[in-house]
C-alpha cells in the first residue's frame, strides 16, 4: 500500500493499493501544491494524490532537507486558486556550502520541532481557558458564584428560575437573499461581529431592508445577541441607544419584557 500526496497541507492525502502508481523519483523530494502553495518533504515511496502537485528533486549541490527549508522560506504571492509554480520557479534560492546546509537543516529541525511543541501546548491552554470561562459563567448565572457571600451576609434565599420565553422575546434575524431582499441598504450584524461580551464593528456590511421590517429587526439598546453558528452561545449585550443597525439570521436576539 502507498500513501498519496495531494495539494493539502497534510502529508497524507489518502492511500492506494496500486503499486504501479508509485512516483518514479529519487527520494527525498519536495512536493509543492500548485494551487495551494503547500510544501511537503517526502522521503518514502508515495503516489500522486491529485493533479496540480509539482515534485521537486533537489540536485546534488543541495542537501535534501536544506532544500526543503529553502523552498519553504520563499515568499509567494497569494493568487487564490490560480497556479503558483511559475512564481516559485522564478524565485532565487541561497546556495551555502553543503556542510553548512546540513548544519542549517539540523538546526531548523530541532528549533522548529520545539516551536511546534509550544504551539500544541498553547492550543491546549486556549481550550482550558475556554472551559474555565464557561465554568465561571455557569457558576455566575446559577448563583453558585455568590452563594458563600449570601450565607456570610445572612441572605438565605436561593435564586428563582424563569423560562426565557416568560421574561424576554427571542427571534432570528434577516435571511440574506439578494433576489428577495429589497429596500434601503442598512448596516447589519453578522456572527463574526459578536464576540464574547463585546462587538467587533471593524467590518460591518449592508443588507437591503424594507421600512416595515425595521420595527422587528432593528437592534435596540439592551438587546442580547447570541450566535447560533460558529461558536454557539457566544453573546454580547448591545449598548447603544442611537444605533441604526439590524442583524442577520445567524444571530438570535433576546429582548427583555418591560
């Protein structure tokens, strides 16, 4: 069985039992994704996983691993799904003495392995922080966070519970449909604009909204906006009494009864 190498960032893009599909190359090689710009070092037999990969066999003047690192360091333009090999082929590469290439490759292997290890640890820390934040939020909104304070101050009551439908109205925002939406261009909030307990208004877009829809879809001061997709439950309270903004269907709005 052979593994397939395609244009994706992962080393393995699948497997095949067709041994005749093995690439007839002198290993190790560098595989370049013409559309994706992904670069991989391969030193075991493999098969091409898709069209669009370019297999680079380093000449004898290069240490194969150093060649891989030199290719990886080339800055290529981002041209979407266009082909990028033409830019790689026209790029200059350093050519240190062979012994120095080997020292560079060995140092990079060691250093970048440490970087990858740190990155994995940081990703784990981000997950722990997210869980901790959720735990604190749950404790705060169920009364557990202030239970000890209530007991110390002689407050012997427990929190009551109410259904959301009894204390607030909730609804989804406007569905984006260029064929059906009409009216005045109106700024609107998307999922990406709602962060945890705050809003990112650096990228506000417009949708067409009919005048009769404004009373239902305008965001009001004190409204709670909740994400339904991406990171479900991420929410923030809108604090602007004079805003002129609406919200799309990816968001749920909660408005307290008064």
